[in-house]
C-alpha cells in the first residue's frame, strides 16, 4: 500500500523541526564531550573524585540525549528528502524524540534527587 | 504564522502509529510539566531576589531563565496535547501531528537559545574567575 506523502507545506514544518532537533543534538553532544573532557582533565590534575564523578554522570546522559536528537533530526530531514516512506520515517523520528525526552526527564529527576539529598546532608559535593 | 490549518488531504494512522504518537505526546507533556515547574520555581526565586528577600544578584539570571523555561514548557505541553488529539480524533490526524511538530519545533528552539545562553554564561564566568 502506498504511504501518505506530505505536502510541500507539511515538509516545511517537518524540515524545520529536523534542523532544530539536529542543532539541539549537536549542542547536547558537544556539552557531553566537554563534560567528559573536564572529567578526564580532573583525573589528570588529581581533582576531587566527587567532582570527577559529577562530570562523568553529566556527560553520559548529555551524549545520549544528543545522539537521540541527532537521530530524530536525521529521520525528520529524511522525510523531506525522500519519497515513499514519509510516515515510516516520521514515526522513526518520533520514536527517537520520545527516547530523548525520556532521558531528559530521567536526568532531571536524578538531578532533583541529588539536590534534595545534598540539602538534607546525605552527601556533600566538593 | 506556523498554522497549517489549510491542509486538505488527510491520513488515518494505524494502531501501531497511534501508540508511537501517544508515547511522544505523553513524554512531551511530562517534559513540559518539568520545564514549567522549574520555570515557575526560578521565577519565584527570582522575584524573591528582586524584592530583596534573598541575598545576592543571582536572581538577574534566575528570573529570565525561569521565564524562558516556562515558555519552552508551555510549548511542550501544547505539542503533547496535539499529538494526543491525533490519536483520539478521526479525520484530522495529519493536521494535529503537524501542529504538534510545530509546537515541538518552537520548544526546541527555546531550549537551543537557553542552552546557548547557559554556555555563554559558563564561558564568561570561567573567564572572569580565571582573571581573578
């Protein structure tokens, strides 16, 4: 069965989201790499281990969010550039966006828990 | 204007596709609530700082970041509602999905601006602390 083909106007909406998702993916991924670099630099300079752990914990989810948004952006741009698989590619992109949002939600929850635990004196950073 | 109400053709999504749309809609709504809650908390702290009830000048950064977070959150909430509408309604699926994508696009743009502003502030802060 032939799939639904998006119109030029619809492709414009999908393409815009694709470009923005890719840009956000790059920003997140670069942020993750910088955190990883900071952790490695901290290890080399003998920094406090809790700070190194904090940078490592920040780097992995940032990289995951970045890669998910990059994947979503690539699929969305694919919707615009290809013919015949528009709905399938859009669903792939939405799946990647769902994963990215799940990770963002999880990071925030962990961050809130860490802040609450820090405030309650369960542990101390630095 | 991003409204795409002029769409004439339509397509009904399958059950499997509706499940994907439901998932992205639910997560967009959850993330929207998180952003709005964080935004409102920042605005509250910012207002306390602005009125002198909290010490320091951090409120000058906290207040605008709260407003920006709230704007992103509202767009995520609206996008989630649009995706859910595509699942629950018959006959306007593509229009609802396009409206959802438009709001998601705006929300991501706001996140990008907030991310870039944060990076700029971190770099500026590092330079200032390095200078002392």
